[in-house]
C-alpha cells in the first residue's frame, strides 16, 4: 500500500534572522492510488510541500510517511517517488531513450535488456516511440512534456509528484494532456500529488483537492464538496469561475443589511448564523437568476453594466439600481456578476431583476471568514 501521509508538516526558512513559515502544520492523507491536487495562489507553499515529500527540502517539523513508514529523514534517492517538474528538467545532452533509462540504471539493478524493453513499452504508451533517438532540443514543448512524464512512469514508482507539469503548454494541448494524464494515472493506479495554481485544473483532475493559502491548508475534499460547501471565504472565492460574489452585511432584526440592499433570512438560516452579526453574504454567479419582473423578498432591481459573451454563457456585470447614478463620481458602485445562458438576450444599460435564491446563498463570519451556512 502506498498511502502518503503528511502529519503536521511544517517548513520554515531562515531569512537573515527572520523566520518565513512557508508551510504550517499541514496534515493530509493521500490514499493508495488517489489523485490529490494541491492548489493555491502563488507563494502559498505548494512547491515547498511537494519538495519536502520528494526529499529535496528538509522538514522543519512533522512527519511524512509512505505506506505507514516514515520517510522524513530519508534521502531522495531512497524514496520510491518520481517527480515531474514544470521545466521538464530533461538532460539536454542525452537522447530521449537515455533520459528515460537513466533513473532505472542509477537506482535499480535491473538488467540492461529489461530496462530497454521497459523504456520502449512506456514510450509506446506515451506516443513517443519514434522520438527515442532525439535529444530534448529537437522536440516541441508538448513532446518534451511527454518525455518528462514517460521518464517518471518508466520507474514504476509508488508515488508521482507533479509540479505544474502542464503550465508551459498552450491552452489546447494543456486540456488534451489533462485528460490524458488523468487516464494514465487511473490506469497506472499510482498515488499522485499534483500541484497547480489553476483552480479549473484542480476541479477537473483531482479525486480530491487540497486548498492551500499562506502556508495553511484551508480545506481538503472532493471538488464538489469544496465547491458546494466551502469551509471559509477564501475557499469560496478561490473555487469557481467567475468567482463567488461577496457582500459585506450586518445582521439587524433577522435581515442582512448590506450597503446597497437588504436581504431577509428565513428562520433556518437565522439559526445557522446565531451569535454572529458581522457577516458576508456569498452568491455564485451561476446561482443568480435574471427575471423579467419580480418583487419577491430576494428580487433586486439592477442595471446591466457590461455583458461578456462566453459562447454558451454570458457573464453579466450588474449593479444595484439603488447605486446607479451615485451622487459623486468617486462613489464606488459595486458590481457583481451573474452567469446566464448565452441564448439570453441582455444588453448593457438594461434594467433587470436579479433573483438571489436563499437556498443558493452562503453566509460567512466577516471576522474569521468561517462558513456559517
Ligand atoms: P508558486 O505557485 O509561485 O510556485 P508556491 O505556492 O509553490 O508558489 P513556494 O515556492 O512553496 O510557493 O513558496 C512558499 C513561500 O516560501 C514563499 O513565500 C517563498 O518566498 C518562500 N520560500 C520558498 N523557498 C524559499 C527559500 N529557499 N528561502 C526562503 N524562502 C523561501
């Protein structure tokens, strides 16, 4: 069994006497054969986490275990782990064949003919069999990417670590490789930790995703759990495209009072937010309905600022009518986004009623960011 466990893993760097905490107390268990995506903004500690698992960075505190056995103090070569880097890190003076066989020659006592056969077989699987005698400089970016993956796969490791392996590819190739990588990982059934800053990549590829911010794990769950039940404002805003709309609001007599609107809460929702009165109301763009007419408690008169056609969908930027024509040009008119079907005809300047259904709203504590509902 190759389950990979990070137990209270912490990394600090010493920066001229100052301590930079890059990863703080990260605990997560990646099951045997699972594809876990570590996602978060630039500088949040993703690469450092991966490098600690690979043994390229020491662990300041905590323990990393593979199959229940601590590898925290093992050198990288003793760990049965293969890493794929964003830069591919191929040896430029070696052919593809040599790049792929090198690791096996160094780390195993496998006979040469067996290594050769395994390289051929992996190259065929990766669709690079006809490139085996070329050098990396004679390959396209996409081909180099396949070689880098092939080199990891041929070692048949217990764990794959991948650090933004698709980010140097153009958009079309990237989405093709996403699907292919997923298929490969499923077929090979190897425990995988995959780092990206791209939430779409995380949502589409991961069995589960681990969201990291500022060195702290925010939530670990399936993509749908993180989307539907974000644990805090950060996760809610990070997952989903366009991002969730947020409005600061205070709870007054059972009603959320925001700058531009008031939103009455049902008893069920009030029970969830009890004891908190500085709140944030969150609503995903795709959960807002634009209706012709409506004067229900959760219907708001708005004006369309901009329509951004996305093909099958339109992103409609709206502002509350109460804010339109603000007295001073300095007044910040807050816009928010609704995503509606591309068939729907909306034009800038038009007045529409935006319906914000209570069953779709999220409510957070404004001070802690914690999700209350
Ligand atoms: P990116 O997506 O931009 O690659 P990341 O999430 O992978 O970012 P890390 O590279 O892990 O982030 O860096 C986490 C934090 O640790 C950053 O603040 C970074 O500046 C700091 N850091 C990383 N390596 C070192 C180092 N060798 N010395 C000092 N600080 C470091």
